[in-house]
C-alpha cells in the first residue's frame, strides 16, 4: 500500500450475537484521509482494502470481513480535507458440512513433520467453580480468585493446552536466487497469528514461530534442494467468567484484570474485587498463504 492515505480506527459496534457469547457479526468504522500525494486517479477504496487485508483482516473476536466484501466507503463532501468514513462488516463464516471421504490437505505442498499436545504449566488465578466452607467465621466471596494473600491472588499451577506442530516442505531448486525475498517475508511473518482460517483453525488461533532449514541435497543440474520446516502452535478462543461477566479472549490475546480492595460489610474483611477486565491484542494478524511461494 502507498502512503497516500492516513487511516485511523474509530469504533467497534456489536451487531449480533447470542446472549453473552462472542458476537457473530460486528462492525468497525475507520476514517480515511487523503494526503498530499493522493491524486484523483488513486482509488481510495482499493487502497483501503489493501490496508485492511494487512492490518485488520479480522475483528477482536476472530470474525473475518464478511463474504460479500463488507466494506462501505463514504466520502465526506462537506470537509475541506478529502475524508472518507469506512464501515467494515465482520461475520463468522457459516459452517459447511464435510462429505464422506473429504480430506483437509495440508497447505502449500507440505507434509506433517511432527506434532505435540503436551501442555505447559501456567499459573491460574481464577477457578471455574468454587465450594467454600465456613470454618470459624463467615465465608468471604473472592469471585473465583485463588489464594488471596492480602495483596494479590497467588493462584495455582495448572496444565495449559499447548498444541504445537511442524510442517515440512521442499524449496524449489532456484531457492538461493530469491533468498532475500524469502528472508523478508519470514521476518515479517514470524511472531504473527493467522488472519484467516488455517488448517481449519479459526483466525487468531495459530501462532507462527518461524522456519528452519532441515537439510540440503544436490540435484543433477547442480542446484541444491532445501528442506524447510515451519513451526506453529495453536491456542483456541475461550470465554472467561469474570465476576459474572462473560469475557471473550481470542486465542493468542493477553488477558488481565484490574483488582481493587474494598470492605465487605457482612464479614468486615478487606476483600478484592475486579474493577475491569482487559483483553489485549499482542500479535499482528497475517496472511499465512504468503508461505506458499517458497515451497514447491
């Protein structure tokens, strides 16, 4: 995309979703401003769509841009500047029934090199359910927090799902000729999450850790064949119960809470309460199909 336009996100609007579940449709608004280099022959909508594909292909809930295009660009004719308001609709894709015998092939001509579902250890500070027993006094409600020490929840160690897998493919014989392009793409993709469905995983759930070179073999024409291994890990979307409020956390987003202290009038104890919950996007979304050009 060129630098002819400055694009800023305005707001998010929840439009449809069952109950407290994550919405299946949302709408985002953006402002698009033409800069000095944007002539009349430059297509503002095409420029915005290119920016959207690279920077905001999904909403905060992993829904991609709606199948019908989902983009409306309206110019503000009253402004002294060339401004547009862009509205983007995101919608959860409809499920398609897989017929008997259908198989999901691995992407870009790769094979499955390895996989592991062994979980890592994390500190869990909120329980799924609590049973409290009054012993020598009234029960204090900590809202599912585990191990309150007067300052913070200490939590407990639990096993966290950690699905890691590797895909292996062979680069074309002229791989060294375009190694610079390969290095640039890999540098941009490493440490990003999938912006569209990838191996049937929803957007935002697969993290690309990078690529390693496995082996080199000489071909008859003197060129070398490079075996490349792509490493990924998956983390599914979850909905957390925080003080009775359903909080949706996309797979690789970071979740934290702002906790304050208050006096419980019934027990006279100083207890914590969650003032707000935050879900932070910490990884960029990217198009993993860009990996396709480097494997034959």
